[in-house]
């Protein structure tokens, strides 16, 4: 037990030193993750720590999320240099039987509702979103299946959109909801406010096509692909997490890259 406490103390000290120095790279993260998870396993083997494989896994997941939250702070944007966007080679995915398409004649004009634990809930028409200040970011998209593709995404920074509705003090999570057969995924609010998290309206200089999530989607390179909800219709700010389509099916909820 003493050895376990010493290792965990060293891991915490290493995190604080790295944070203080401003060095937040993936290599450092992997070293610290190994240290933390190693301590977890040591606890299970040599002490009265977690009693079962499941409790060990749960504990390790919590430790991993702690490191991911540190790594993916707002001072750690994704950098890809001069990589060429994948263009049409960027894979598409949806859960409906066919590609979801918003039909104004059936559903009425598309709009994005932003509500929940906020002071000023609001519904944005598409033209209202395009009138807001937008950014274009060339960033990677990481799929949990192992592939990565780069795109130029254009949209409104999520922090700008949330600033309009003014989240309450108890706002800790954000749920992104879709018209793709009820698909949704919730995020921690820190990740939602990351400077590279956006409500995306265009890809590679063109308005989103149905295959890529039209009319609007969420994208943040700090999250794995399944966390980036496409076919967006609602953003709900919440005091508690609300799971997600894949998160409720065994995928990691935090889903950091």
C-alpha cells in the first residue's frame, strides 16, 4: 500500500510539474498514463484495492480520464502542419438505414435549439448561424476504428455560441442531439469550450453535404469521431452527464484523442 501511495504521489507531482512548465505533449501524457495505470494495477495486486477485474477497469478508466482532461486543456490545440485534407476520401457514417437528410417540406425549416441550464435559451435559424463570426480550422478527425483524416472545417466556435445563451453556474456537461435516428453524445463542458470545438457548417470550403452531417455538426479534434455528433438539432446544457449513443453501448464516455 505504501508503494502504491508513493507511485500515485509521483504521478500527481509529475502532472503538476508538466502543467507548470507548459509542456503538454502526447509523449509526456503517455509516460504519466503508464505511471498512473501501473500504480492502479499494483494496488489491485498488492493491497486491499479493487476487488475485481471490473472495479479495476473502472478505477483505471477514471485515472485515464483525469490524464485526458489534463492533456486536452485549452492550451493544447491539435497541430497537423501542412497535411493535405482528405477531401472525398474522408469516410462518412450514420446510424440510420439511409443517409439522413433534412426535408423542410416534412420537418419545417431546420433550426438549432440551444437550451437547458442556461440563462437565455435560444433557437438559431441557419441564416443566423451563418451571420455569426466563423472560423476555419484544418484539423484531424480521429476514428475509434483506427483511421485518421484531415479536413478544413468552418463553423462557429462552440464557446461563442454558448456565450450567447450564458450557461448557469451549475452547467457541467453539454449534450449534442441529432436527427440521425436519435443519435446523441454528451461532453464535459470544458471540452465543449475548447477553442477548436465548433458547430461546423462547411467542410473543405463547401457547405456540408448530407454524408458529412448537413446542415450542421459538432467537431472537435480533441474528441474521437463518435463523440462528434452529426445532423445536429439540439444542444442541451446540463448539470449532469447524459451518456450517448455509443457511450451507452460500452464505448468510453470521455472519448478523448
